[in-house]
């Protein structure tokens, strides 16, 4: 399908608006606090929408659609188990420590609770993780532009090789994000994330409704998906026997690996989302931010997972020949379908390496399915001119929000926790403001490099969960012990973090998913065990990382000297006064809102059961 003037106009208006926000806010960026923390002056509802939008990058819109096509309704566990309970926990229990400590970042909180070396270790690992996450968003955007053949005409006119479109698209997206973050900092990112939230709703709701209508509603979708794989329409079927569910993960892997370790590890410790809550204007607002975000989060399975299911349920296109007779002549009309589409399933094509242009095969020699193209192909399949432009703008908005959130988190951690702490102490505030802007440039350049690592995966959600198992899973053990056990020491936290990360690396190096070859998917040391899927491997890697950290931290804490209790007030729950909420009406209190959200999560699980 060719983009028309209307489609281009919608996307152009979006980019003008995004850059306009950056230019409009530039004059308000007078201090490093304005640039990195949005002045801690934003209302709760703005921060709440930004809290969820910071997570609405490629991993949400493309990754969840890809997982829906690959694993089915089991992907809903990322919401009902992996997100909602953790968002309630961080709002009620953890945000008072983050906001009350006046820490400017999660690594700085670790310095206050433990020591400098723990902070430095987390700052370095988090900086690496944000660069990878931003690179994955760049990769997804470049794949989308490449699939739409947006720049094919330009490259033909200039005589450039078409393989360069992938790199050109990455650089273009990087420049746009760089400009509005360089100008407006975190405030610009937050306001753009709110805009992107509404664009994603507007772009994906019609897509789901059209897809369901085309397949005959929910029952039609269920029948079509069941014909492909009957296990994919059940969220809980087969959890006691990994061989009978698409992910190959039983209840321990889902509950412990996803719900407790990865889910809580992400929502409770990842500065990418925590920074939006810390930008709110007071403690009450900061506590409500994750709870406000959890409400729209519950509807997102309908918007981002169902497109993947619909894509896999549609008929697979085949080359067909139609024979007609006109004026006594027999006419043969052949509709040739590209090989990558014919070898796919539904409208999910076979995977082509975007750099080499060659088909990619699994360990058994079969074509890999390019699940990341499930949602983009749904847009092309269903949306006419005008609405197609809106849908593509929604996709581009999701990529922008993911990239911007990671880049703002990177520049804050680099400036405050690495540069100011270890490279140049005591400089004027305007110096750190300048460093933050140039750190944005550096983060973008590093993200461009990491975008190419995502090529080897056919589901970017698998890639992200692998990175989280290395960073967030062990970090969550450190936070739990640090906040709820005053005996935890800095030496123990530092050693535990290293142990947890090493445990995740060893697990990855000694295990491999089925049909994968040793390398980036694992097994680079030896193959001692094979998992049914990448996701199963990631969940159990997270369990190993968390458990190793937890045990080692406890043991070393018992043999090392803890901080005096006077230094832990506001950092440990037993030594910190509870936040006062009596001045709030009952329905505004975080506890009441948290209970309502949890009931909604239970209803979500029952619906998809």
C-alpha cells in the first residue's frame, strides 16, 4: 500500500508538534533540576500517563503484538501478573522511600542506603540497559520504515543501495529524539509521552475493532487462532505442564520469574519509569502516579496483544492464478505473493535480515517467522488512506516514547551518578546542565550501535526480557532487602549484585531455547539444558539472578557491619514514619486506589482465563 498526501501530512504534523514542544520548553531549562527532574512540579495525572507511556515503546506496541502472535493469550500474564501488582507495590510501599529521600535517581538512592560502590555498579549496568532498550526502539522503527518502502524512491533516485534504508531510518529517528530531548529535557519527554499515549489509543483501537469484525468477533477470532494452535487462546491452560503451552513456562516460571522477579524488578527499580513519578509536585502525587498508570494499563492487552493474534489468525497469502474468459479468449491472471509472505503464517512473514536481505533460518533449517512485523502488517492490511497515517503515527509515537524515556534516564544517571560523582565534582550547575545535553548525544550514538543487536531476534520482547534478567532481576533482590531489612550492608549489596548478574550470565551461557543455535540466544559456554522458548529461558534466568543475589546478600550482611540506624531513617521501612494520608478523602488515598486496581487485575485474569 502506498502512502498518500493525507498520511504524510498526519505524520508531518506529529513531528512538528513533537519538536515544537522541545523548542517551547527550551527557555525554561535554566537549571539541571529543570532539565533532569522537570523541576519536580508536574501534576499526578500528567506523570501517571507519562509513567505508562515511558513503557509504551517498541517493547509494548511491537513486542506485545509479536508475543501475541508467537505465544497467544499467555502474553496477558505480562499485565495481570507482571505489571499491575508491581505498580501497586511501588506506589504504596516504595515511592515514599524514593521521593522522601530526595534522591535524584535510583543509583543515588542506592548510595544513600548502601554505599558509593553499589551506586557505581548500578549506574553502569543501568546505563548499558537503557542504551540497549533505546536501540531496540530504533531497530523497530527502522524495520517499520523499511517494510513500508518509504525511502525506496529516494534511494533509487540517488543511486544508493536499498540495504542502506535500514541504517538511514535509524539515524533519522535518532536525530528527531535527540532534538526534543536536547532542548526540553525530561519535561519535554513527559509532555510528548502524554501526547503519544492518546495517539496510541486513537491508532490502535480502530485496528482491533476492524480485525475482530473481519474475523466474526471474539468467537471468530478464537476459532481461527485455535485452528493454528488451540493452546494460544487460553491464558492459563498448560501451566502445570510446559509442553502443553506455547511459552513452555509453568506456574513457577510465570509466578516467580515474571510476576515477582522480572515484573517487580522492572516497575519497582527501573529509573526509566521511576523518574516520571519523581517529577510530580509532592509525596501524595508521587504515590498516586503508578496507581493512576495502572488503570489504563489494564486495557492495553486489548490494544497491543490482540493485533498479533488477529495477524496469525488471518489466511496466509498464496500465489494464485485466476482463469477468465473474455470474448472467447482465455485469460490467466496470476497474483504473485512474495516468498517471505507465502512462507509465513497469517500475515506474519518469514524473517529477512534487514542488512543482508537474506532469509534467516532456525536450527532445523526452517524459515524464522518475523513476529515483530505482526502489528505493522495489521496496519497495512486494514487501514485505508488517512487512517493508515494515524495508525503509523501511533506506531512512530510508541517508538519515540520508548527512545525518549531511555535517553532521559541515561543522561540523568550519567550526569549525576557517574560524571558529577567520579569525574568532575563541585562544578557550577550550568556545567552539569551542559553535560546532560551532551550525554544525550552520547546516549543516542550508543543506541544506534545497539540497534543492530536486535536483528538476531524474531521477537524484541524476548530481547528485552533477556536484558532485564541481567539487570533488573538481581537489583530487585537488593532493593527488597535494603528497604525491609535494616541489617543489609553495602558490602553485601555490592557483592550480591555482582553475583546475581554473573548467575544470569552463566545461566544464559549454559542453556539454549529449542531450535536456536548457540550464540546470542545462549549456549555460548555449553548447552546443559534446552528451554521450550526464549521467554522461558529469560524467566528462569531471572529467577537464578534474583535468588543468587538474595542468598549472598543475606550471608555477607550477617558478617559485615551495617550502617547506624540514624542514617537509615527514610530509607528502611521499619525506621521510617508512614506517609500521612488522613488529610485525603478515602477514595484519593493510595491504599484504596491500590485495592481497586488489584481487583481489576483479578478481573482481567478471569476474563482471559
